[in-house]
């Protein structure tokens, strides 16, 4: 590897006691980001009505551990006058928060382009394009169309969460190598429910965004869930792939801390390879 560290994003910054979990894992060779959609902010994509909150102290505690905090502002509609959203930006901005002396640069996950420009002009965040903004992988006509699509995104964002279907394809990895995009690409793994390669992930994201007050939309919409959705992440081919992809996003905030810790063995596998 050219870079001696890979980066892992973990769901549940406000949901789990991640600080103690991260300390116990001792992932010294791995850059960690924790993310969530807190404080009932209208900018949050998907689970906007959950009663979770993040404070200045929470952000500071993570940053002091060298852990980046990321907010999932993936709603396609962004009101730049929203008071809750603007307050969270101030809490997250290390260079404007006098009580946070960490040099850690925090992150925003988003899809709205006007919001991207606003953040570039006013803050110093890492900006990541969410998988929820992609059109379905099957809608592309050719490899060249896919490449041009990603070239545009990589020119605008610091990181891009890629279609999970593309992650195992050698020609796409070679494309990322050719244009030095590999360090900016991120792949999603759902360690609790295995949603990453779901054929209806786009439809499910849109359903959650459109009917977030209905708790039923949070559950799987597949009629028949393949048994290997989770287990596929532990096979040798995928392990090798994940070491080649520098940035990995672990979903699973809808699980429990017990489930999360059960899957922490996956992190130990990565440590062993490193």
C-alpha cells in the first residue's frame, strides 16, 4: 500500500458508546471516523426523527482521540437558514470552536450541490458524496459512462462513496488507480444486516427520505433476503479488496452495541493484514 493507513467510518456516533469501543479495539494503524444524523436536524437524510443528540463535548472527546466526526446531511433539500443545521456546523468546525483544540478536520456527508459550494466557501470540512445521491448502477449504459460520472464527482468532493456493485470489479479498481482516485473512494459494508449489495438500496433510501415518520420504512423491503449478504464480507476475495480500497464505511447503527462488538473481529482481520 502507498498509504500506511486505511480509513474506516463507523455508524453510531450518538447511538453507541463508541469512544470505549474504539479505545478497546486499539486501531492504531487505522484512521477512524464516526458518523450519525443527530439533533433532529432537517438536513439529516433518512433517520431524521430519531431522538439522538450530539454535543460539543462529544465532538471534542472524539477529536481528542484523533477520531473524526461526520454528520450525515444527505437530505437532497437543504435550507441554508436552518438554525439547527447551522449550529451543528459551528460545533463541528474545529477552527471556529475555541473549546476544541484538536487539529482533527471533521466531515460532512451530502448530496446537495448548492450546500457543497456553501460549505467550501465558509468552512474547512472534508466533504463526502453520499451513496444516496447516486442513480442506480443498472441505469448506466457503459463503463465509459460510469467513468465520466465518477470523474465529475471526484473533482468536486474530497471523498465519494462508490456503488457497492463496482467495488469488486477489477476494471473499476484500475480506473481508480489510473486517476489516483483510490484514496478518495469509499465502499460501504453493513456489518449488521448486509445491505451493501442490496438490489433495492436506492429505492429503500428514497422511501426512508420520503416517509421518515413511519417506523416501518426502516425495515428491509426485500421479499427474500439472501443468506450470504453479511457472510460475503468475510471471504478472502473481499478481505483482499478492502485492503486495496483505503476507505471503508461500516453501517449498522440500527443494531446494538453487542452486535457491533461481535463484528469487531472483522477489524482484527484488517489489523492482522496490515
